[in-house]
């Protein structure tokens, strides 16, 4: 039996950062991996959501998994800023990261997702946003969201930021022109992302455009199309601000693909991008040929449990476990870091398999049974934190 003091500490444990594993840079000084030597800031919002998960395990007498939840709470994750009301989350993240900087004297990297395009999620609709292009949404996106996002980030030159831009959006542009809503949204997406790039050109900010995942854009026919689209958007950003650039691309955001497949899933047959490492390696030459920066971050927040899908297109609340811990030890220079952009718990939508007879709630709502499942099926297994 765990001593009572330790049991109480499980309930009261406050989040703090997990230190990134530094590696020796192999790139020139002007091209330094922004994650190297930084603490991955662990945000309080996600940690507080997980309090419910910890309590659920404690009520079952499962002290080991409760202690593993504490480990998750202390792991760096991204803060999603998905509407105007959520912009205050940037100020909270800055204040908390600064407190960590003072407490530990270790440099912090604050990870944010910018996600509020007009006509967002044009193909699925489960995560439709607050702006409509039919009602002046693009201009409102620029002035009410992006400009304020940039102003908040600019207030913290003492911190490092990694920002993922608009998950799924350019993926829809590249492959879903047959959907009328996506075809209409395409120029809005392109201009909106280009504008965001131009407004976030700060020396302490690294921008990663979302590049979907290997099962979407990683097929041989899609790779050159993806590179051409990304080049187009970057050039458009440079018309807004001369010299505007990005660090690279984020892949597998909110998905379930492994960084390194073991074994390779049957549905990946014929694809050069059968896991996310190979997707990055497959896409990079096309980006390089288009003179587009080609560094990557890979979301492995829900990638621990492999080969659970019937087909690659299954995307909603797939049975999952937490994947590798965030790290710069990626085995290839072009991948800056494995990260947790969307770790388990917040639902993808009211879809996907049941857990103990319970279905998922709407997109963005907390589904605690899913978080519990992710703790149990984490791979590598989560080490417990007893204090």
C-alpha cells in the first residue's frame, strides 16, 4: 500500500516541465534546432483535465496508473488556441513558462497551435470554427485573431515558441478540391496562413505549417503536389512581409501514426510514407527542390498503440496509447523533435469506437475513459511519478 503522504501528493501534484534530451547539433549555427536544450513547457489546462483521470484510477485503487497520470501532467504539450476567446491562453502559458524559467533557470519552449481559419475543417466539419468567409471571416481572422495572437507572442522575447499553423487546412487544399466547400475555402486558407506566417516573424519563434500525415499526403503522387502548395503559400507570405519564412512542418497532428512502424501496417502497402519518419524523409527532397525549409516536428501524443485501425482513413478517437515522450533524439537531422500536439483525452468528435459501452462526446470535449485508455496502452510504458 502506498503511504498516505504519497497518496495525497498524487492528488496535489502540480505540473512542471519535462526536460528535453539535448543532442549535439549537426546543423550550422544559423540553423539550430529550437528545441535543443529547452524544457518542454507543460501547460496547466491539460494537466487540470487529467486530474479527473487520476481520481478515476485512485477510486479503483490503481495507484500505479494514477502515478503515471502525474508523469503525463508533467510532460510538455501544445496549447491549442482555436478561437478568439482562447487567446488568453497564450498569456497564461507565458506566465507559467516564465515562472518555470525563474524556478529552474532552464530555458523554456512554449508550444502553441494557431487554429481558427474561416471555414475551418471544410471536409469533415467536426471542428468548424467561428469565422465564415461569407461574412467577412478572412478580415476578422486577420485582425481579431492573428494580429492579437502575434501581439501576445511578441510580449515574451525571453521565451522560445514553436507554433503549428492550422492543422488539416492545406491538406484539404491539396486533396479535397472535389468537395465544393473546400474548393471555395482554398484561397481563404492560403491567404490566411500566409498572413499568419508574415505576422509571426520573431527571432524567438519557429513556425511549422501543418503537413497532415503520411497516410494523407505521403503517397508518391501527393508528395510533389504538397511541396508545390507549401511553396505557394510561403511565397504568398513573402508578399506580405519580405523574407518571411518558416522552420518547417508538423505532421501527424491529432492522428495516430507511429514515428517508426513496428510492424508496418497492412494498409500502408505501396506507400513510401508508411510511418511518420519515412513521410518526413519522403517529403523533404520535394520541399528542398522547391526551396522550402524542410525541418519537421512529429506529433506522437496518441501514437503508442500501433495497428488498431481497419484502414488508414480511420481518424476519430481510434484506440490509442501515449507515444514516445517529447524529445530531440529523433535519429535524423531533419526531424527537430517528437512532440505531443494533441495528447489523449479531448475528443475528436462524437464518433469512433465505444469504450466500456460509452461513446465519445463532441469534438474538443473531455472524454476521460479515452485518457485512461491512453495511460494503460502507452508505448513505451509511462514511468510512474510518486511525488
